[in-house]
């Protein structure tokens, strides 16, 4: 009798173990450590190239360089876009495995809305490849599936509310760095500012063996012989370490006509490697349109309420910039010299 009880107990334990195994066999194939649930790259420093493609034909390649990321082999990528993207790549995790009844809709959403993400290391070897797109009803999770896998998941970023897909979904100029000037003061050879309608305020600042020298841009402007303001040159040059625009507006319909106008200011910076950056600034009047006499350069509706400028950068790009950020760079020739009252 005792032997029978022991055998019966063993049988029940063995049967329970087999039942548990059968019920959980599917999950064992896709554990959190499983290949089809491994989206994150914990050591983000190993990622050297990121490729993103959408269903509309947009292709984005981001490459790690020395201290910055390069967008599509041509332009510096915007740090404000790269930092959230890299954080997402590093921390993306499975939130839950969806009910089987929802999988079909998830796969369809990924097929129609999904982004293809490919991550490569320094040697060009593919590290990860997955599809990301579509969201849960509460917008707190995104659909994702590893390339080549059959099981989709809902993924998330820990401690972040929202659909992580937005961090990958920038297009075109949205990826680009919006800095007009980004030059360390020690690497500046010269800066000139021309005010076409106020020529006597125009000047050129040049690096010489004895330090920086400021002279009027036009010969007709009288030289100022007063001493330089202490720290004035350094303060001025510091403005060009990170002078940014608000956004690219390369598709603006008035782009070509605005460029035909006389600008308020033209800033030309040359670094010690001989590279030149030039920006021309066109004020936007309160009615959002520039009204200016092309011949004289005079504004027909002059206003002190200018808040923004159109900026033509290197005759290639067209941007929108805020006056509050730009005004610190709009110095005049006399700004570098001590006031007469201080000398008396």
C-alpha cells in the first residue's frame, strides 16, 4: 500500500511536470533572452552606423564620426535628434507579448507603417535588424518584430511615456544640425559683418600674430583710435561657437524672391583651415512678408517688431531664425571700443 502511494505521488509529479513543459514550450522559444526579443544594444558605443527606411521611400543613414554623427554622408546630424535616438536603441525592450488574436493586425501595421532599422558596428557588421511602427491604443507601446522572426511584440522605453517610433521617424532636413555657425574661438581666422544699409557699422575682425584686430569693412568709414573694450573680442567670438537657426525651410515658396532682396546683414566667417561660412539675414516683417525696395534696399514698412529672419546659408540652404538668438552676434564696428565717457 505504501509503495503504491509513493508510485502514485511520483506519477502525479511527473505528469504535472510534463503538463507544465507542454504549456510553456512556446514561451521557451521566445524568452527575454531569446533572439526574437533582443532589440536593445546595451553598449551604444559599438553602434557606428544606423540605417532607417520607411514605406514612402525615405532612406536615412547616420554614421558615427569623431565627435558627431553624419547624415546621409553630407551633413552633420542634429544632436537634439541623435541623443533620443541613441537612448532608444540602447534601452528598447519588450513590454509584452500580444494575444495571438492581435498578431495579424500588428504584422499588417508593421507592413504598412513600419520602419526598417539596421544597426552596424565599426567593421560594418550587422548587429541588429528589426521593424518598428504602429502603436497600442494608449500610445504607450509600439509594435516591433525582429527581421526574420515570426513573433511580433509590443516594445517600450522604460520610464518614458509615448510611442518610441517617433525617435526614429525624422525625415530629410529634420535630421540636420541647424547651427549656422559652430566654430571654436581659437579656430577663427576672421569674421566680417556687413550691414548694406548701414555701412559705417560694418567691420572685419582678423586674427594676427599680435592678437585680434578690428577694422571698418569699408575705406570710407573713419578709423576708431580708442582702446578696445576689455574682453570685447572674446565675448563677440564666443557667439559663433553655437549660433543656431530655428528650422530649415528649403521648400519655402518665397525662397528665391527673398534672396534677391538686400539683406539686413551678411556675416562671413573663415576658420584657420581656410573654410568659409557665410550667412545672409533677411528680416521678416510683422505681416510675415518682406516689403523692400530692391534698388535702394530700404524697407517700405520698416518695423522694430522683427522677431525672425530668413537666413540664406552658403547660398545652399534656407532657414528660419529667431532675432532673440541672433542679436547677440549683430555687433557694430564701434561696439569693440571703449566709450568716450569712460576715457574722460
